[in-house]
C-alpha cells in the first residue's frame, strides 16, 4: 500500500467512506490513535482512522519531546511503568524509529553533599539497570568543577556536584504523523479533518459512527465491527456521546514550554532540575533550547490551551535560579502549551495522578483507551486492539509492532554512516543532508527527487532558513497537510522556532502548498489571515495574567 498522503489519496479515501463495513474504526489522530491504527492494520484488519483536526494537533505535538522512562516515577515506586517505558525507549532508538529518536544527555545538579548524591545516584543507577544501560550510556557522577565544564552557564553556587545521565528525544508531531503514514502503508485509511458527530447503534452495541468531512461539510456513515476511541483529553466528550457512565474519567493538566536560542545558554548538555511541583527540563532542540514544563490543572478550552504570563514567569524564575546570566522575556522566541490526559484517581493534584493507561468497553463495541505517556504509546495501542479483537469471530494475530520499523527507519543507519557520499551524489551541503535524514530517514530519497525535478526547492525558506522549500511541498504531497497551520506548526516547527512565529515565512509557504492544494488567491489570503490571527492571539495570551484571561485572549482566533 502507498504511504503517500496527497490530496488524491484523501479525495479517494473520503469518497469510499461507508462503502463497506470495516473491522476497526479508530477515533483520534494523536500518537495512541495512530499507533492503534498501525497495530490493527499490521494484524491484517481493515482499519479507518478519523481525526477532527490534524495528526498530533492536540497533546501529541505539545509534549516535552522526550522519550524517557520518567525518573520521578521511581520516587513514586512505580517501577513497572519505568521498566515498560525504558523498554519502549530502547525499541524506538534501535529498531522502530532510529531516524526520529536520538540520545540526549542531561545534567542533574546536586544541592546537598553526601546524602543527596547517594539518594539520587541510587535512583539513577536503578534507572540504568532496569533498562537504560541496554540502549544508552550509563550515568556518571561529576564533581562541581567537571559539571561546570559541561555547563558554564550555571552559577557555581547552584550545585555541589552533579550526575549526568542519558535519555532520548523526538519530534513528537513528526513521529505521530510517521506512524499514521506507516499505518497507511499497511492498508489503513487515515484521514484528518474528519469529525465524529455521533455513534451508530444497534440496540446497545456501537456499530460505527457518523463522520463529517470538515473540508466539504459532507456527512458519511462509517460502519465498523469495533470502534476504538483514542481521544486523549477529549475522552469525557466521548463519554457524553455514549450516554453511559465511564469506569474512569480524564483530567487535564497543562504543561507550558518556552524556546530560547541555542547560543543564549552556554551548555554542552541538557539540564533537569527538581521544582516544588515536578521537574524542569532544559532540552537541546536544534538551534534552540526547550525549557519546561509546568503542571497545573486546566478546565478551559481543550483545542487551544494557552500559556499565560504566570506560566512563562514560573519557568523563567526556576531556570534563572541556577543561571549566571538570567534569561529575560526578550530571549524567548516561542512558547507552546499542551494538555496531559490523566486518568482520574483519588488525588486532586494533577502532578500525582496516574500516567498509567486504562482500557474499557463502556458500551458493547466501543473500546476506550486513556491516560498513559507518550513513550508507551505502542503498548497502549496494542492493549486496546487486544481488547477490541476479542469476540471478533475470527482468529486475529497478536501485535507485531514491537518488530515493525516505522516508515524511513529501514536503511537509515547505513545512509547516516555515508553522509559524505550522499551529499556528493545529491549536490547538497552535508549539513543539509544530515538535517533531512534526521527528519525523513531513508524516505529522504523522495525529497531528493523533488529537488532534482525542481532545483529551486533545494533553497532555504526565507524567514525559516533551517528548512528547505522541498520540505514544505513534501508536507502536502506525502504527509497529509491540508492547511498552512499544519505545515508551520507540525510538519515543521517554524511557528515556535522563528522569533516572528513564522509570519515572514508564511507567504512563501502558502504559495508553495497552495499550488499543490488547488488554492486560489482568496484561499491563500484566508489561510494567511487565520494564521496571523492565531499568532496575535497566542502572543496576547502570553501577556495575560492568569489562565482565564489567557484562554479568553487565545479564543479570539478560531485556528
């Protein structure tokens, strides 16, 4: 099957919606929904995935972008969750997505002598022992002098020494989209801008859903033997659609991050610091540092969570407590806010609610997956598909995704080891080839073909020089992007990496994708206007004093 999600693919797939009863309908295009579609399709089931906005438009594009076991869960004695996550980290690094997931080191400063080094060191040693050491280097204890050599940006009095350990990071939105494309390659139909407006019932049993194509307004009836809801923070909305009480509820916790230029902090490693509520990361991210996160209850708009002035100040206050040269708001080039789906428990503190996932069948035929953490998406997907195929009436193979590389993984390591000759053959700078390999893996040949056909596509974008014009075109010819925001925010990260939030690059991007999507001048201007409104609304929200004011400011824009 083809993994080319171009406009023709979408038109054909939408036209065929409802033609035949399928085995599994997956609702939700985040990492768990995409993972469930891949898991089911790779077992030989007929699958359709529908997503109301874009792949990873919610939580799955707004994480800390880490693939990790969760050091702090050791303190909560949640060894099983950490072990499971570390196993998944190893699979992603070595087999499933080596082109998208890469090692990253962190320095953990120590404030107290002897007891803290022994206490935290034991925890990090356990972290390595139960899974980390098999995929990444072991941790090391550092003196203050050695720690400052790695992190000159830190104040001398901010630590007595440090521990350096390794985890992994990922571009979450690209990873999620790649899972969806891999599902399509295995026969699944994957569609964005298709919203479920109601469930089909045969008595008490759910037998499908009413789906509206938001691009045309046309309604479709999709019949399915099983329906899987992987709707994350919108799980309770699905609850209301069924009309029955779910065995669990999902609460939302807001996490905010800021980006500052790489040269602003003199660091050769990432940082992790304990706060009164959780932990704060300083994470290397291409030409920037991502700093976050917060962990606060959120009960306002779920589509567009907003970072307030208080959120930004919280992050600055905590990171500045250890820096020689404190950061200011003028250093910030981007912000983003995301919502974590937490399965409700006895605690009212979102920092203490479970990150473990839950699977339920609240009504016959409907299977709901909720909670969990990004790193364990594959396990969550397998669990919900396992539950859904029980009683399907025929034998279904067990999950194979533990051994199934994502699109672009096969052949990536060989290409990465041969950068010089690859750059020579393509005529592109070595740094450009390395950048493309880290985003597309072995699928980079598609980009090379685009550039060979039109050399102008090998030029950097004005206002976002880290990206090539070819990447923008590829977003709509292969990766299912339908709107300007899809490209600037998720296929690339221009919206948070450019100091103007992508406003300078937006006209060229609109021109390039509009030509492939059939836009006229009015369509292009409508997209540009919506994007400008969104940027203004997000900047206004960042100045708002609290969540309520930030939410109101953000909702001025519809996108």
